[in-house]
C-alpha cells in the first residue's frame, strides 16, 4: 500500500497500474468507507468495482452525457472523470441511496408514474441531477428544469416525461410540506 | 375472451421500474463471472492495408497480460460472422478494411493492464489504395474492399438477398435491389408535371447509451452474456464459429441499455467468445463510445426521386435511385437496402414504379440496422419530392397525399397484405392538430409526412406460460427488453387471457438457454408476434387445466368452461388454477406449462404481419440571424389498432420522433479522410432536454385493425420515419428555400436563408397558401 518506491533507476516513480497506493476515507450513501486504492482510479470505478454499487453507469466517458452523475458533498459530478482519491473526506451519494428502507422516494415514484424511463441506463444520472436541483430549488419552473438537466442525455424517452416527473416530484414535496396527501 | 378487458388497454406501470429506479437493474456491463479476465481491442489505424506482421512479444511480457489473440490463432474456427453474408472477420485476416477494425485482442487481469499492453502490440501494415465514399467505391477500376463474394447463410428468409456461392468480386457493389412494375418511362412522358428531388440522408450513430459489451465463458460449451437485441441470431453466428450444436451455445441478454436497431445481430460477442476460448477463462469486453461508433453505424444514402402527376395531382409514376454507403462489411445492410427500396415511394398508389437501390462497400465503419430500417432514408426522398410537387402545382400538401394514399385493405405491394390502417383518417387528425395550434410568427413553418413499413419481420415466435401451484404465472419469451416496455405488455396479455392479476405475472426474457425461441426483437414485432404466441400459450395452458379439472371433478370436459383465474362446471362449481394444479399433482407442488407457436400460417400467413404506420408532423421556428431551428410543435398519430398499454405507445412515439429530430437537426458522422472527425458524443450532437418541442400532441388511433392481440399492431419505429422529411419541409417553408440534405444544422439553414434574394419578402405563407407565385425554390432540375 505504501510501496511507491518501485522504480529502481531513481526516477520519480508512479505506482504501477492497479497498485493501491493511496488511502481514502469517505462516506457513501451514509456508510463510512475506508479504502486503499490506485490513485488513477476514477470515482465510478471505485463505486462499481470496489463497492459493487453498479447502479451508476458510464456512457460517453467524456463528462457530457450525465449518465454517471453522483453527488459529492451535495454537488453533482461526473464520476467517470472524477478521481476517487478526491472524495477523501467527502460524502458521496448514488442512486442506491435514494430509496429508504426499500420504499422509493418521491422523485423515484414520480419517475415511475410519469413513465420517465425506458431502457433505464440514463435514469440513475437523471435521478441524481434532479435530486441536486430539487435540493437547491424545491419548486423549479419548467425552464429551470430544462436548463439544469440539459447535460443529461436520454435516447429513449424524448425527455418530456422526465420534465413532468421532476415537476410532479416538486409538487409532491410541496404537498407533503403543506400536509396535503401526496 | 368476452366482455370488457381487465388489463389490456390500461397504462399499467412498468414492472421493471423498481429495479431501474434503485440501481438494482442488471445490465450486461454490471455482470462478471468467476475468474474473469478483461479484454481490450487493438484496432486498425488506417482504412485499407495489408497486415504484414504482428509482433506481440512485448505485450505478452507486460504486467498482468494473459494473452494476445490475432486472426492467426483462430485455426479450427470459422473466423467470420454475418447473418446474411458471413463476410465479417472477427479479427482482420490478411488485411484491414476500415479505420477501427479489430486486429488483435489483449486479455489481461484488469482492463487497465489490457489497455496499457495494447500499445505494446506492434502491427506492420502495407497501405492499400482505399475507397472512402461511394463515389470512389463505384468508380471504374476502384480498389476492392472485398476481393470475392461470400455465399449466403443457411437462413431461407435471407436467401433472396444473397448471391450464389463464393466467387471473385468485380466491384464494390455489396448488394443491389430493383423493384419495378408498369411502364414508368411512358407514364412520366405522359405526365402533366414531372419533378425530381435529390436528397442526402446523413451517416448516423444510434447512440444506445450502454456501449456494446459482453462477457463470455468457453468451457467446451459457450455462454455469452451480451447487449444483443437478437440473442438467438447471435447464438447461430457463434455456433458456426465454434462448430457447436445450438444447445451448447447460450446467449443471455439482460436489460439492454438502449438498442434502436444498433444492437441487432452480432457485434462484440465473437470477440469475447474467442478470447475466452483462447485463454481458457471467462473474458469481459466493454467498448467505449468511440469503439461503439466504429462497430456499427447507420447507412447514409443519396436518393433521387422523380414523380410524374396528372393535372389533378394523381401520381402516375415514380422512379427512384438510391445509393447507400454500407461500409466495410455487409452486416444487415442488404435488408436495410431492400426495405429502403420498398419504403421510399410512400403509402401511395403508384401505378408505374421503378426503384433501383445499391448498397456499396467502402473502407469505412460497417453500417447496419437502425430504427426504421431503411424507411428514414427512403421516406426523406419520397415525401420531400411529393411536397415539392404539391407546391409546384399549387396543391395543399395534405390534399395531394389524400388524393394518392392507399386505402384500408388496398394492396401497396403486389401479393402482400392489404393495408391494415386508415391513413387518410390519421392524416386528417394530424393536420388538424398541427394547423390548429400553429403560431403566427413569420419565421415558422409546418411540415408533415406519412410512411408505412412492412413490419414484424419473419413471423417465427414461440412463448411459454407456467401456471404455478399458487396460481401465479411466469411467462417466458426469447424477446429482449431494451426499454420499449415489452414486459408490461406481454404481462398484460397473460393477465388478460388467464384472468389473473397483472401483479401476479412475471415475464422472463432473452436467454437462449432457458427461454423459448424468438427470431428477433426488432421491426416493432414483439407486441404482435410474441403477443400472439403468448395468447396461444395461455390457451394451451387453459386447455390442459380444463382437462385436469375434468379429471379431478369427474365431469366430462365439455362441462368445463373458463373463468377468470380458473374454470367452472355446468353446475356452477369453480376451481381456481391453484386448486387444479395442487389437486392434480396431489401435493402443494407442480405447475402447468402452456406453449404457443407462431409461424407463417393463419393470420400470419400473409406478409407482412402488419403494416407499421408513421404519421408525424412538426412546426419549426427558424432564427434567421443564426440559422438555429427550434421545434415548436410535434404531433404524432399512433395507428396501432389497439393500444394494450397506451402510455407505452405514447412513450415509443415520443422517443422515436425525438430520435428522428436528432437526424433532422443535429446528428451526422463526418469522415475526415480515413477516420471520423466526430467519433464521440461531444462532437456528435444528440437531442437534449432543451431541444424538446414546447407543444407535443401524441394521438392514438385505435381501430382494431391489426392481427395482434385485441386488434393490436406494433409501434416503435413509425413515428420516426416521416420526421426527416417533415422537418425539412417545415424549414423550407420557414426560410423560403428547399434544403437537400439533413441534418439542418444552423450553418446550413443560415446559408440557405441567405440565398434568398434580399428583395424577396420573408416567406409568410403557412405550409400552403394556395398560390404558386412565391413557390419555394428547390434548385432542382425538373
């Protein structure tokens, strides 16, 4: 874990591929995690391969499609291009952390009710980005939703059901806060 | 079944929503196997070259490397695949035919180690002259992409598309289809108006968000888990590669992260399989998006369409010529071409017709199926041409369509099924909605179009239903769930037929080892063909359950009738399915399996099984300063006979239309020399949330005119097919000039609008103003 002195020729050395040369402490979906990992490992590799949280997917690999979105200290990030080492001391939230005790949260229920998913590959990214939006703006306009989620691609739905789902989730939350049935 | 329907016709929620909303849904990319190694592919960095040598010594010495595999290692195997023409080398043999072609597989302990070692494989090439587009490929004495032709596969339904046995190739013509009747030349000579339109359909990438990937284990038997839309077709290819009986090859497709035709047929499965065969361990191979783009793209097309009409706008003849750039391997392009040929002239009465289509090999990435199967390419030419004629003769574009459209029951293609749709009624619905909501802005335009497709593919489907000892039901189908919602719909059919709660039905799919045969999941076939197979399986299960009930009760079989969830006797005694299964087996154990089979017989004798309808329209607003096109309004009509799940049908139409808008406005793969300039989704722009039309009207037209369950027909492709021509016409009407290619990028639209003489007033007509005086200039020869 600390054996970074592998280069015999004295040149400043990098750890070999796969060598777990750095240690991080983080919280993932509320669970404390301490791991040694390869410094070049991306956050999504850490989540999928080390923690087996495979709900987070990868598509473009270039930080544009939004599929791999997770929240780091409540900020949405593209986990395909975010180094796992950089979550040291931070809290990570993924799609697996949304449901509580097996029950879908209001945003997830809204996606189901509005048919806002088809193949489902982009869905975790949309859920996390929409979570970030609703935490900042509990009652976003349609324009705000379109702008905020513009960096999340979907090839199946034509997007409108996703817009409707986010609006429904906001209304549901407002209804719950006002004591009305959701 | 009599009486009102309980489940069919309701928008029940997707049974997979829980898994897909919690991250629990399993896609191929989430699956590993014990002892698995990881593969990366070394790809050609040139378009056309002879492989002189491959030196893998350094790669084999690299840390973690398990093996390096080249074509030379495949002795004893059949080293190619292809369901129509087995021309596709798994690894390049002797020469590479396109930039990005797999040359070697590096297998290592980790994906990183494999990626690192790729750079250590040294390939020496001797460049060959290349043909990078159809013009070069069809030029006299052009270098040949394939030096010989290939015999067809054993598949009878593709025989018509394939040539004789292997022989020396004389050109880069991969395939040619001619469709002809009447005397089109004479008819054109006698026409009041003759008009020709040439359009270019762009090279596209379907961009299913889960890139191609597979994990394979060869242990004498072969098990491959992959992103395949058609696992049974892939199984057949793999069985040929390894010389294995079909029973020894198992292909499993878990949830598929988008398909749209791009995951039809065989892709990366042979690479993963031969890697596992070679190294003796399970091997996982995951492509990135760039590699996926180089694996399969969409055929681009140049189409010229000439139509002659009489003075009342009736079509007298249509003559078309299309050339598709199919890339380095045939894959499904022969079928795409055949479909483009019969879909390009539209759902119209054409008494004299000649269409010539050519699919051409080039040294570019291989093209294959894409949602709509040749219809998007062909329809763009046919509908644009019709719109231009209407304008020339001063006729409403709706009127010219109504005057020529094929009516219900009428034959569109000789010997084929009569049209099982009312297109005129659909068009009225569409245009009413589109014109009713249109804006007054002068820089807007409306466009719409129609298509019908001989859908459903070859009708071979099988299904099973298992009625369990507690009365719940598992249905098995070899079809694949790639987002379209087939698990909802098939489960609804089971619930309806057996009279059980939808929530007590589970549908399991797409595993050649455990689910019954399904030819393909494409051509919008699942609801109709698998639906019929499921209905028959339910009827078979019910027949068995009636016999068992008769035996249990000691009553004649004639005294037993079906009721929801069970049977009843003449005396009014009822037995539920659970009572029958438990009673017959004499224990709280056992189950009853019903089997349903569909072939070319009875309602599915006549081809196609159904005509898939596309009736779509848009209103666009053009920013004349920038050329940016905004879609203000989208209208679709789903002529599906009966919507078993209306929300799912609407979802298919909106998704399909949005994909169509991608090709119409944004999407185009661009070759810059040997390689693509935009093999990524930064530069290859797909529709985003901010591009969604502000007003969307998704209409259902349910007339019970399909052969599927409850009168259903398929959907999923139709709404896309006319979108290209509709958008092109809408932009033409907004800027006053006809484009001749897609996509209508801001630069193209801006240049187009600049070509209008400055003195000419902005075109303020709606889609039709009744005069020809300010007819839109199309710049084409007539």
